[in-house]
């Protein structure tokens, strides 16, 4: 996973940069359409089939029954499922039947409200609920395996990768409003500084996530291996830089606010310190120190033996 990290992040950054050319309404509409597309396609296809011919209407009912029974088929095929997983699968099946049938028969239509306006909202909400139920089923299914260290490390790698993709793809989004309303005033300069500072913090977090993924790959082979020393050193130095950057950035902007007090239309006296990033940096640094101690102890024990 570490080998493809740089490529994935570069693609995510370029994708996020391309979003700058869309306004907020277009971007939100595109995101809603992507999430809602599978459900909208199923509902539209079933409605078209049912209206074309009586025989095709029977086919549409068969497809409808099959789609809703997919979670039940999973329940039937996989015998060793926990009670919570079985309940989640039954809930997913029941909600799929209820929601698709309701969308097909306009059961969610409200008085004095156009279906064309309500349809995208309902499609998006129901799609999110179905995705959430699917995620819950998967999480409940794999939760017993999380007791194994290898599985936990692999899951932590995937969580780090997804977090890195989210960070990199949203790196340039805050600049969109500033670009659309840019002026040469000092206030805009301070907003730009704040955005650059946030981007720098995000880049440091990306570097830390990269080191975490690399470290987890090594740990899966042997926890206190000498190969962990180099990524641990990089992890410690980056976390220290993150801590002092998160602390120093808001202090610097506070000092600049005082210096350019008379040139600013709006002066902020609050100190917006990114506490989460600072605590995260301290936690990473502490865990790295613990691993360093474990490696040294292992090396001493092996040398003694």
C-alpha cells in the first residue's frame, strides 16, 4: 500500500484542484448525483419496465424482489454470522424493499410540494441510509477479526489511506470562495495566509499518514524490528514540526493583526489554535517513543541471548 501512496495522493490532489472550476451549487449537485445514481437508475429502470408491457411488469417485480432479497441471500449463504450482523442484514433488506417500493409508487410525495424538487433529496437521503446500513453490516461482520493484530493493522492502514485521500482531495476547496471574491485588501491577504497555513498543516498530516502506513507494513512482519527505526524517526520529526507549526501559526497571525491593525477592516482577537492537530502530534510522538523503547529492549535481549 505504501508503494502506491504517492500516486494516489497526487491523483486526489489533482482531482481536488479541478473542483476549483466548479461553483458550490454545481459541485454539490454533482456529488449528490454520484451518490444517488445507483438507486435512481434502479427506480427509473423498474418504473420503465413496469409501464412498457404486462409481461415486463412481472419482470420488474421479479427484479424488485431479487434486489431486496440480496441481503437475505447473504444471510443464507454465510452461516457463521453474529446475531447483530443477521439483524443488520434483515434491516437492510426490509429498508430496501420499503424505500424502493415507496419511490416507485410516489409514497414520499408531500402535499403542496413538487416531486421533481423532492426526488433528488429523497434519492440522496435513502442512498446514504442504504450505504450506512451496508457499512454497518461489513463492520459487524469483520469486528470479531479485529482481535487479530494483523487484521487490526491492515484496517488501520486503510483508515489512514482513506483519511489521506480525503485530506488531499479537499486541500484546495477552501480557496474557491477566496478566488471568486478576491481583492487586493489586507483582509484578503490574512484570509489567504490562514488558508495557506491550513494547507501546510494538512500536508504535514499527509506526511504523518504516509509514515504510519509504512510503519504498519513493517510491524505486520515483526513488531519491534530494526527496520522500524527510520520511519519512526521521520514520524517523530514530522509530529514535532506539526505541533510547533500548529502552535506558532495562530500566534504569528495574531502578531500581524496587531501590526496591521489600522489597515484591516476586521480585526480578530481570537486565537484559533488547531488543538486536534496538536494533540494528534503529541500522541504520535509518544507512541513513537514507546516503539523506540521496545526496539531497544528487543535488541538488548537478542544481544544478551
